[in-house]
C-alpha cells in the first residue's frame, strides 16, 4: 500500500481542521490489519480504548490506552488491532506550518512512543469537542493539540535525561515508583540517593521539571486514574489504596492535575460509580 488516509479502515470517523492541524477521531474493529503503508503528513495519535500495535522496520510499538505514538511523514508502518473496538485521537500536522510548533516540533520529526495519563485526559477532552462541536471547537482543538505535543516533548526530554543522568537518579526514580503509596520524606529519598537533600532536590527538579513531592502526587493520581477506568472499586477505596488520606483529598488533587473529578473521569471511561448502585428503584 502507498499513501493512505489516517482513518483508512475505520468504522466511524470525523475530522476538523484546527490551525496547523487536522484532528480526527476514529473507531476500529478488532482483528483489523493494514499492511505496510505511509501517510503524507506527520501523525500523532493517542489510543483511548482497545489495544493496537504499529510495526515499523525493525521495531514494534504496543499501544494500550494512554499511549502516544508519533511518526514523521512518509514513515512506513503496518497496523493491527486486538481484542475490542478501539478509539483513537489522531492529529496530522501540515508540513508547511511545522515552524508554528516551536519547541514541540521534534515530536513530529521522529518516532515517539510514550505513555502518559495526562495525554489520555487531553485526548478525551478533544474527543468530547467532536461530540459537542460549535464555532469555537477548532480553536479549542488547536490548544489541546499544542498541550499534547508539549507534554510528549517534556516526557521525552525527561526520559532522555534520566538515562543520561547519574546512576542515583534512576535509583531515586525507581524508589519513588515503588513507594509512592506511603508517606515518603525528602530526607529518606536523599538517603537512598546517597547525597544531601538539597542536591537531590535540585537535580531531580531540573530533570523532571517538578519537585519530588509533586512527582509523588502525580504517581498517585496516575495510579488512581487507572483504577477508576478499569475497576469497580469505590472512589474512597481507590483513594486509600493509592496513598491519599481520604476521598476528598483524592478529589481535590485529581481535579487540579486532571481537570475533572474522579467520578467524572470514571464516567468518561464507561465505568459507573458503585456507590450509586442499589439506590435506584
């Protein structure tokens, strides 16, 4: 196959031009396979539901929900969908307007494959714009896409700096991922690193663009988001299991970082609130 539309094979689709972007939503049936092909514009996609794999020469990228996959124009690849109906947000970038992307331009010039719960939240917001479209939708979509590109660029830079940074930084990173559910002090993190807390705090913030404490909060929110989208546990139980003091604490932090409440996030992912069951007659 040669150049194709990004929505080729989709059961349902829609596209809106938004500044330098063409933003599309598409749903694909499971077990669909598209052999090697390419797109004329650079593409950035976020999987919202289902499971998807994109294969390049010598590389295969598995994409569960929340994964962002980008590729430059003309990059040959094959697509395969699994399991259940998949929903995608797909962004194409006008090659004559790439200069408008500023520092996020590198995202459109090579293959990136990163997961970020924030990307999923942005993508769902864009999806909702399609269902509630009005005259300002193109402007809203352009802003959301710019947020998405900036998020991917920052995550990629952080991952690169982590790999190139001192060995203790990886040790601290892994320690936080293993212990975010409990109360972790900066002095404890410094002891794990083997350096003074001021040095650890400064290098960590320079690498990840957030403090150690904010990084732990984000890990907790990420874990809560996964449970909200995939389980029937109560929000209060999820709060306790992911390191928050109670449901109100989770709600306050989740709303600040994700832009929606835990209950709203759960509803957007097709899950009902178990606390409401049995109340209907």
